[in-house]
């Protein structure tokens, strides 16, 4: 009899559990998965999205992948028509491939229906994150996270009287935030190997990573300022004399000098997280990194607050630009929950949501936030962010961007870090590689 | 006593072991059919996961297919990729890097592995414990090994640099094992040798233990010196085992990916870019599926061809 009761109880429990799992499945129907990189702004987005869940009743699930695997992981997902992501915050360079291969839902009709205007967002972010082909009104994403490369410096070290005196003695000018790359190199050289508070410190942390996109994202900041162009502005895909112009060659040589003279030992494969580690551990005086990390750095108990300062990418002999970062948010074409995903985009585009996004640590691209007179004072890096977003340039966003990127990674790393050949040879080879890619694509 | 023919007995035994309905069917099958019934699923599985992908890869190597553009038209490109790969200086550079890695790891692992096996074979006190200790690196996952050697090689905090500094007196942060063009190829060789020398040792130990004692006893009677015994008995008789170890390590290291990827990712620049890293970059970073399929086929043919030549040499040594 006892056995019979036990069996009955087990069956009852199983039935109840099945019922519960059906309820769970129903709840899961009202759930969206958003895919992005695992970094500080992602945590801010989790916080922000709680408001969306409150308003819509739709649960938000997040799939965050570290930057080094971000492209591999999510491009594989898109290429295999996976349904993991309903919404994706994809990198700016993916827009061409994702639009042409049908990975993203085109948003023009949706924007028109919901009254979302791209005029309400910073032009550079619309071109960089939303449009394909570039400079045409074809929108595949809503600008979500504005970003660009900027610099941090140790304000407390710069303020030390003995350091200021030593710098003035050596260079004949005051130690101040660098306005040009030459000034930046002087400062980095000055700090390299210097003893500060009983510890040996180094000049600068710059991007040198080989595997994904690191060294390209770093070197571009210098190349743009020295006269590098991706192509002839008057004749698309003509690269000879633009990619390997004398200015570009000088820029590449400069980046190598900066790497050789002024980076910490073992910095041959550094990207965002290595830069953060070097700065947070008090190893370097200057750090190249994306603005996205600056809110977190400002809050850091060891190097944040009064100890940290921010500045825009310095100018070069041929201009003043910086590398665009950041991403737009897109609806994945393979998602079964496109309506709910569009609902999220509609909510995210609202001015009050954009305002909260900025206060939580995300970088809004909305003019309502950025053009607010109080914006430059709203954070110690806000003015620099605004200035940077007005001078951004981005890498190719062609469908073959991955091939183009890998070619630059190889040629630049071979020259800068591995001492192979000259700057001219590296850029000549890059022109040959890129020409081959565009020829294979039938564009040349 | 009459004994049933072995074949009938086998079919009957199989039939008895099965449910009655199936048993009747099995009883009506020939032994050959039953044998096919057993090995069929395995063969199908092999075809599905080995042969089909190989044939599919060969097919893709003649097309412009890209996995990231599944909707694009797939065009036949003939031998274009093969032609381009064989004329690509970067691929040849990766082949040279691979050859450097394979040759040096094999030399170091064989010399050290055989030396360790020879010592362990002396059966000194505690030799069993030492054998186990020596085998530990081989049992670790390459991912774990790659990660902890990355830390050991850190120029500012890594133990390796401090050990070198302790011995030589040079500043530990004055050199980088993974970031230096000169040192990084050797950094990988060191890690591979550390991990896989025990494997070579194990195979050599099996070879040494297979040599009968009476041969050494006869040599003693003939007053052969230990040196002479080593050259005339130990080495020739262990040679097939050593060659087998070299074959296994050669094939493995030609395909080496995980450890190099974790330690240097092929850098600095392309200094440690072995050909498997090139293949991965072309296939999964540049998405040149057709091109990378052709490269994979070239590598397969190279390894297969070299291994066949080597196995023939091995057989010749065994016949001596």
C-alpha cells in the first residue's frame, strides 16, 4: 500500500512539474534575448532594460560574450541563421555584411510607422551604425552605443611638482594634456621607466592586439591624423597612393616608434582589457581606450576620481580624427519574436530612455541627450566624448570587412610588433591584399 | 558428440540473444549479413563524420563558397585556390614556421624522452613514483597548459623570467618570451616539449622493456662494454618504438593549433603562425571557405604523404 501511495505521489509530482514547466514555457514566450559584448555598458543596459520589462511585461535575457570572441561568436550565429539572438548590438563594421546577407531586419518602414527619425541622432552614428550602403537612407539598426577612441592620463602624476619640473627641464614646456601626437610621444617617453612612488612606471598603453581587431583600431587613430585614406574620395576602391601615401607611411612609422619607446614590457598583444589592467594597476601614465570604459575608470577606487583625466585623440600633421567605436541595435531576421524586438527598439529610441541610458553609463547617440547644454558638464569625459564624435572615421563596413580587417591586422602587426619589413612595404602589401579582396568580390 | 558448424552456432547464439521476432529473422541471415548488420552502423557513422566532410571539403575547394554568405551564388573556380595557395608567400612562411616547430620539438622530445626512459628503465628506488610525476604534464589539457604558461612567461610577474634571471642575472622584465620575434618560436617549442616529452618517454620505455634480458647477458659474457651494448643492442632494438613516437608527434605537431593559439595566437606579427592558425584565420575570421578548404586538402595530402613514406621506412627498420 505504501508503495502504491509513493508511486501515486511521484506521478502527482511529475504532473505538477509538467504543468509548471508549461507555465514556464509560456512565460519564456514573452522573453527577448539581446546579444552584445561583455563589458561595462552591457551591465548598464541590463539595468536600463528592467524598465522595459516593467512597461511591456516582456522579460529580457542577455547573451554577453567577451570582446575577443564577440565577432566570432555572433557572426557564426548570424551566418548559421541561429535563433539565439532576437536583438543584437552588432559592431559597426558588420552592417554591410549583415544587411546584404539578410541577417538584419530593414528598419525603414518601422521607423516611418513609429515616427522614429534618424535626424534625432548624431549624424556620425547614423552613418556609422545604421546605414548600408553608407550615406543612403537605408537603415538596419538604431544607433545604440556611441563610442570612439580616447585617452586617459594620470592627472595626479601630472600634478606632482617634481614631475612637472623635470618635464619642463627636459622639454622646455609645461607638462599638460597633449594636443598633438608629437607631444604625446614626448610625455610617454618622459614617463617610460620613471620611478613614481617607489614603483617603475611606463609611458602609454596602446592597442597592439593581433587576433581580432586591436592593432587596427589603435593604429588607425594615428594613420588618419597623418593622411591615410581608405580610398580615393573621387574613385571608390582606388587605394594606391591613399592607403600607402607618404603621410600614411609616416603615421605607421610613428605608431611603431610609440610602441617601441613607450609601452610596458610584454605589451605586444594588448587591447581593451590589457589597457585597462595596465592603467588600473598604476603601470602607465597614458592609456588609449574606448570611451565606453571611462565611466568605470572614473569610478575606480585606485586610479579614478581626482587621479584620472581624459583627453581626445591628439592631432597629427594632416588632420584631427579618431577611430569610431560603438554599435547600433538591430533586429535579427531569424528571430521568431520580431514584433517584441521592434517594441524594444521603439522603447529604446525614446528621449527619456536615452537620457537614462547616459546616466547609467551607456553612451547615447540621441541629439536630445548630446545637444543638451548641460551634457558637457554631466561627466568628466562628456565634453571629450562630444568632441570625439564630431571627428570620427571608421574602418571599411563592406560585406568583406572581416577579410579586410585580417589583412590589416597581419600587415600592421608584422611591421609594428614583429619588425618585419618597412612601413612602406607593409602598406603596399595591404593595398595588394585589399585589392585582391575587392577583385574577388567583383568590385574592381 | 556432433559439433555444430561454427557459423551456424554463431548465428544461433545471436538469434537467441534477441527478442523472438527479430531472432527468427536473424536465424535466416547468413553470417556475412549478420557481420554487416553489426559493423554497418559504425561504417555509416564513419562515412557521415569522416568521409562525407572530406568529400564535401574537396568539393568546396573548387568553389568560391563563403560560409558567411550562404545566399550568394556559388561559382566553380577550378584550381584557382590551389594555384593561389601554392604561390602565396604567406602560406609558405607559415609552412616554414610549422617545419621549424615540428623539427625542433621532435628532436628535443625524442632526445629527452629516450633519455628519461633509459633512466627510468634502470629501476632505481622510487622509479614508479618518478614515472608518474613525469607523466603529469601529458595528462593536462592543452588549454590549461597554454593558459598557465602564458602566466609563467609574463615578463613582469612570470616565474619563467624570474628563473632565467636567477640563473643568468639579467633583468626579468628585460625580455619577453611571447612578445619577442626571436624568442616566441622557442617559447612554444619549450611548452610542447614540456608537455609531450613524457609521451615519447612512455613509448620508448615500452621499447626498452621489450628487449629480452638474455641479450644483455650474452653481451656481458662477450665482455661488451655498456657503451657497446647501448649502440649494438639498446638503440637498434628500441628504434622502431622511437620512430613510432616520432611519427605520432610529427603528425600531431604538424596539426598543432590549440597551444599556439593560446600562447601567441600566431604572433608577434606572424612569427609563430603555424599553418593551422593560417587555416583557422582564413576559414573562420576571413570566411574564405573555398580557399581554406583547398588549404586543408593540401595539408591533408602533405601529412598523409609524409606519414606514408615514414611508415614504409619504419617497416623497413622493423624487418632488419
